[in-house]
C-alpha cells in the first residue's frame, strides 16, 4: 500500500502571506487529488492532477504535480482566513482495490 | 441537488455495544464508500459498495461491516465497540465505481462516534 507523506503537519500564518504544502510518496502516483476539510464537515475535492509536470490553478491556489509523479505541492497566494482547514492529498493506486489512500494532511490556520 | 447525507451526526456508545450508521448518496450515485478518520491514523478506507455488493474492503477487522440497499443507500455496522473505534465516519458517493481521476468522491459531513 502506497504511503503519502504530507508536510508540514501544522502551519499557522498571518493573513496575506504565501505558503506551500507538500505531498510525497516513494511510489509513482497514477493520479492525485487534493481535498480541503473544514471543521465539522467532510472533505471537499479541490483538484485532480494526472500528468507529470501539470500545473492547475484555482483562484489563489496553485497545484503542481511533479515531473516524476511522485510528489505534488499546493501553493496559496495571499492567504485569507477562509483558507483555514485541513488539506489532504489522496491517491487511488493504479489497479488497486483499496479505495483512496489519504495523507494525514496539513492543518492550516490563517490568522486575521 | 442534495449532497451526501449521513445520520446521525453524533453518537455516543459504550464499549461492547454495536452501532449502525446510515448514508444516503447523491441522487443518481450508485457507488458508496466508507472511511474512518482519527487524529492518529487520518482517513482510512473501510469498504465500497455498488449494486448492493461489496467491491473493495480495507484493512479493518470483521467487526466492521456494511450493506447497500436497492436505492443505493448504505449502512455500516460496528459490533462489540472498542474505545479505539471513536472516530469520524465518513461516507462518500460517486456515480459508478472507480476512484480515479474520472470518478471524484463526494463526501458527507460524517458521523462523530464516541465510545465511553
């Protein structure tokens, strides 16, 4: 079973700052999904990246898939308090039958 | 369009009891997956159902079981509850099986289960 390592585990920054969180694996991803989970709610899908080197943007969020498809990053520009939440990366192993494998997430707090 | 609905939202049980959680998928979605979320282990896959049949199962003991009805609604059951079963149980639905990039998962807000 593939293990996903997310870093940092916790991050607290001021409103307006930029930040990057990471998702890494020792194995190649078939595709990778990023979710955000707010307290008391279920995870919500932000983006899916499929192709090595792919970059996707969602307003102030930029998602990058590593060329070797073994790592991904999420960069937030000018963070806002509404960005606060748990950011999770997840992967379904190609040919696997074990559902989505999630990293343990990055707890992000944006202080006003 | 209504989202994934999980009931109850909160539940308190004692060790040794059993519990049944319910999940109603998005209308038209026929695949339902269950996950357990704890602070220590994060989100872990329990099982997936489609057409009333369990397709996949994660690495959990047999005390965890589930079923799916003809209307795609799903239930999961945990018997002989242990303290370590305290967790947020999440249900996710998709139109058909397959959890790759072409079948995103839509999650409910979960059932918070506390074992005393």
